[in-house]
């Protein structure tokens, strides 16, 4: 489970990305890294097992 916030100014509400089952890919992510989903750049705030 990865907790995301849009990159930029503002106190944005967090989004949760939960990947499970056969669609789970080996993800190598770190807090502070950016990821683009649907044209929106998100910053990773937290990574949970």
C-alpha cells in the first residue's frame, strides 16, 4: 500500500494505492519519490506492507 499526495503547493488530501493479487508487480519505491498516474504527478508520502 502506498500513500500519495499530488506534488505542488497546497494541503492536498492523500490518495491510497493498493495493489494485490495477480496484478501485483515488484515495486521498488521510496518516500519522496514521484510517480505519474493518469497525467498527475504524485509524491509518495508513506509505504506500508
